[in-house]
C-alpha cells in the first residue's frame, strides 16, 4: 500500500503542477493557486489517512496514532477552513483540486500489475 501511495503522490504532483502551469499561462492565477492548494491539501489528507489506518490496523504504537490524529483533524482541517474563509481562491478551483489524487490513485491501481489482486 505504501508503494501505491508513493506513486500516486508523485504522479499527482506532476499532474497538478502541469495543470497549474497551464492555468498560469492562461492568466488564471486565482484558479491555478486554488487548484494547487486544494490538491496538496488532499494529498496531505490522504497521506495522513493512510498513516492512521496503517497504525490502527497493524496495532503499532498508539502514541503515533494520537499524534497523527491530532495533526489530521484539528490542524489539517483547521487549515482547510482557513483557506475557505480567506476567499483568496475560487471555491470551484479548490474543490476541483481535491479530485486528482483519487483519480490518479485509481489509475495507478488499475494499470500497475503488482497492485492488482489475483
């Protein structure tokens, strides 16, 4: 599962940077920033979710679980609320930025033979 997440984050980052570059070239700076911020927020959320699930399922150190939950819910979600309240970016661009990690993760899962179940 770690390899799936690593590949997905790498490919998503490349995709998001490419889309943001195109938006900057089209002089849509607010949209480029919103798409970038939304995507990287979603990537951080996905990485923390995987860490929490890994610790909970494998019954690793419970102190780590508490730290990751503390970072994920109050900190990351507070940052998300502050981003929304700031109104620096178009809401639609922020929302569209949430999806690339899920799309890329699905494509990586389907296209990579080592991630498919037999």
